[in-house]
RNA sequence: GCGGUAUUGGUGAAGUGGUUAACACGCUGGUUUGUGGCACCAGUAUGCAAGAGUUCGAUCCUCUUAUACCGCC
C-alpha cells in the first residue's frame, strides 16, 4: 500500500508543518530525523535499540547492499526488515550520491543510460542505471525507494546543472516506469543547485510524475554554503504539493534542521551524528563538544543533565573522554546513541513548537544556547 | 679507581660545522551534512646533558664536569 502522508498542522508564522507518515511498518510524526544505516546497520547501534529510541525511520543504501551482500540474498532473507531485524520503516537511498563520489571522470562516466564507476571494495567496473537501482530497491523491499538521480555540487556550472536536471528528470521517469513493488513508495528528487529557475523547473516536472513523496537533493555533497542550501529549499518548496512528504537529503546539523523545518521540510537524514561520534564529538544544547579536549579529563558530570538517553543516564564526561582518547569502541557507540537521541529529541521539540505556533521563538532560544558554547 | 661507549622535545628516535633540528607516537586545538576510508587539517624542542674553548660560525670538533651502561682491577 506504499505510504500516506497526513498534514496535521501548519505553523502560523512560517512554512513549518506537523504531519504523520503512515507506512507498512508503522506511523511516525514529522518533522523527523532519519539515522543513516548505510550497510543495513546504523554503525554501533542495534536495530532494537534504534527502534526503542523512537527513531521514526532509518536509511539504508542501495549501492552498498547491492555490492554486499547482494539484493538477492536480502530478498531470500525476506527483505531488508527481516534481514536486519528492524521493525520500523526503512528508506533506501538510490545510490545516486555514491555515483557522485565514486565516478572519477564525470563527463565520461555519467552517460544517458546510467553511470559507470568502480567498486570501492575491489575496483571492479560497475554500471548502475535508474532501472537497476529501482529493481534492487524493489528486492530490498524498503518502505520507501528513492529515484536514481545525478547529484552534482551547487558549484557546478549553470549549463551543467541545467543538463543534469533534465537527465535526472528522464531518469526519474525511467525509474518510475520500472518500479514494480506495490508495497513500496517511490520518491522523486528535485535538483538544480542554488538556481531559482532550475529548482522550479525540476520541482514542477518531478511533481508531474506523481511520486509518493519529494526530496530536495544536492545540498550536502561538496561544500555547499548555508545560503545555497536555503536557496535550494526555498526555490523548491513552493512547487511541492502539500499532501506529500518532503525530505531534505543529507542534512543534519541541528541549526540546519531547524532552518529547513521552518522552510517547510519534513524529513532529514545525515551521517553526522554517527560520524562525529566516531571522531569523539557530541551534540549538546550548548553546541558541539569535543571529547578530545583536555578540559573533560576530570569532568564527572553527565554529558547532558536533562537528556534521557542511555549514555547520559549512565556515564560521565570523564569516562566518555577516556573511551574516546583510548579509541575504545564503546566510546563511539555511546556518543552515537546520544547524538541520535539528541536529533530525535530536537525534532520532537520542533513538532511541539509547530503545534504551539511558536517555532520562531523556539529557534531563537536554541540558537542562543547552541552558539554560545559552553 | 682505570678504560670504553653514550647523553637530541612528553616518548621513540633521525641528523648536519652554516638560513626555520627529519619522521613517528603523544599532547593541544579544529573540521566532518543522501558514510569507500575511527578520517582529515593545524599547532607543538629560541634548542640538541652542563660549563668552557677552537672557529667568521657549533647540536655536530676539543677539554672539564655530571649521569647511564659495558669491561678491568
């Protein structure tokens, strides 16, 4: 039955919206942050833990699962949910982003038919097409599949972006035609860099194809500025239908999430909470903190006193610093738990603020604390 | 007591009679936004055991002292 988005409330002063997304694996409220589990695992967390953290939906990656273990094995296992024992909704990214990062020579490797690139595992030559990406995702049986798009950086030339948008539209159509799995939703992706006309055109034409939801892509791949990100959102949102969910791909800095929600976005995904955790950093209300910093050596307070995550309930900063500086795997795990909990809580608070029509005040409050640095 | 060898930053250590003493680790900061990559970037000895001498110039040569290790009495 795919998915169903229900708009529940529009915030009075901004474009922020509160909604519910119904999937075959449960309902979750939006705005929502989606942790990234590229290889069918959110690094260091068990699927059960994630589920218990009220994580609405997680993301897995078509490209990585295609290479290992292969979509047929996952199909044999009974689909991605069965395979990884995750009860909640799962979205699969199409591999479009990996194409961007793995195709060496863009001109040569990206052609109308699809993309040539080399496996990051063994260097084997691979060819991914919109049809193949969708076919793989059909087999993975995620709740939401993503269209296979080209994901150029906003810094690309206008001419390049213009052609890229057209190609992504053609690929979207091909993917939609190839989509077979009736239980799986399919999202379209709006591209066009930070150009008003390209975003508008991309959005309008993508919406014409009538996808189950819409994404804004190309804002988190190669040093896009905040300004470019906001433009990409603002130029796309007006052309997206109200009754479909909106997903901003790759964004996860707390303040960026707030800005994007205010501009009308519903869902986010980002590797940041788990990646910075592995590098010893944690989100807090008072900004990001770095456990490599010597000042935590004898700090026996909790990471965040008012956070109810497993890490904050049980461990001190001094211990977390010790785990991080000694490169113990528990350190990365405990910080990942906290960082994901932090972003989930942030979206919870945003939903409350939308409900109460006070998201601008909420933003001001959070910004003041977040930027002051402890 | 006599001989030999050694003594370079927090650590392990390169090195040369001549502008800013290599490298690694550690340490101190920072970066990370649809995850190939627990990664990347930056800073970190005004000084080469101490003192004196030779020299235009010494961490590198000479002497004295200290310390360590190895022999011998």
